[in-house]
C-alpha cells in the first residue's frame, strides 16, 4: 500500500442537494437582476458559464429564475398582505428569498409547502440578515395558509 493519497472521488449529490444548489444560484441571480436591472437571459447565461453547475438541478435553476422574474409583481402582491412594511422597503436578499418561496408555493404544487418554506428559510439563514429567516418563515407560512389551505390543514391535522 502506498501512503500517497489517490484522487478523491467526488460524492454524487442527492436530488435534494442539487435542488438546494439551484435555489442558491437562483437567489444570487435574482439579487443581480434586482440590483443591476440586467436582462434575465443574460444573467442566466452568465451564471451557467461562470459557475460549475454539475452539482445543480440546472432545469430548476432556469425555471425558478425565469418564473420568478416573469411573475415578480404578482408574487409580491401575493405575500405583501403579510408584510409589516412595503415590498419596496424589503432588504434585497429577503425580497429574492420571498419571491422564490412564493413562486414555489403558488406555481410548484409538486413541492410540499413545508419544503418550499424550509428551503427559503435556509436561504435566508445563509444569505440574509441575522433574523431574516424568522421573518421569511412567518410571511411564507401565512401565504401557504392562503394558497395551499387544504394541504396546510391536512398536515397540521385540522
């Protein structure tokens, strides 16, 4: 046996981890879109070229980025009822996280509401301000009760 370490085998990520990476890239791309007002197709192309997306659900990244940007105003309207401030006063990271979460709650019915909320909370913990994850959780939980009432009630045993 040799003491020389061999090439490390890269562990294959689970579907969940690949989807989490897609959401993370989507958040970063949305932040860029919000701040620079650059066309979304350019941002998407730039992200695909500049990042190693081998461990990313690229289809989900594209769907979330294009879907959120196309429906941003409608998504903002959907959760604005549950904000304690105007959408314009939200931190840009919180805004992007809320838009991703709202999109998944409204458009991605294949994603359980708890998963949509939890994934957004995790993004807020990583990228947001200290307590933004609590704010995101509260807003998206109320939105879920509105747009997925039957699913929420069934899961909560009501």
